[in-house]
């Protein structure tokens, strides 16, 4: 933890120096693209320094995952690739089986929060389409997952609700979810 704190302070000091240097030569106007890009670079370095563990020392869920959703009877409901970002946002690229691709939307954007030690709650809305690509409704996928002790897997439950265009509930599917971290190696 001290090493991370030292790294974070170094990034802040070096980042502040580079921003000050950039504004001393050919001073960009406030809110200029150059100044904002430098601030973004410092923010990114800070997020990377903090993303491997959470504030309470747990392994972090931040990363790239292969996710499998199972019906209560154990059959496969959905299969996808999921990215959890350090800012509390998430992107799932999936294909619900046996529906044809894109009939329920292939990409979901979500938000999550930590709810306890190694546990997270995720919510993401999505659009629903029929087989011809016509918009027929919306949906909300909610997951409650627990990160494995090794930090390279998670499991939990999901609740997938579908609504028509008037907001009426048309279907609901619950089940179990399992995921494995994808790494470059």
C-alpha cells in the first residue's frame, strides 16, 4: 500500500510539473485541449496505480472477463466478453443464445459499485430488437457477483428484465453467472 501511495504521489508531482511546464511555454488558454489532455493523462496514470487493488486491499474486479450466464437448470443463457473499468462503468459485448445476433442488442453499457468485501452490484440497461432489427423494447440486467480469492474469477447471480416500448414487463430471466479473467499471457 505504501508503494502505491508513493507511486500516486510521484505521479501527482510529476503530472503537476508537466502541466505547469506546458502552461509556461506557449501558454494554452484555460480549458484548452492541450491542458485537458495532460490532465487526462495524469488521471489515467492515477487510475492505473489504484486499479489492481481496492481501497480495502481486495483484488480488483477491474479488467477484461469471459462471462457465462446460466439458466436455473444449468443450460447456457448468454455468453460474452465484459470489461469493468476503474471509474465504475462496464461494457458487455454478448450474444444471448439461442436468439439470432443483435435481436436483444450485442453491447450493454453499465455501472457498478462495490457492496462489500470482493462483492459488486452491476446494472446496465439495453435495447431489444426483433429478428428484423426493429426496436421492440428495453431491458435491464442486474448482476450481484463476488470476486474469487485469486482475483481471476467471479460468480454470482443475474436478473434480466425485458420491457416493451410502453414500459410493461414482458419477460424476466434469472440465473447464475461465472466469469474468468482474460489476460495478455
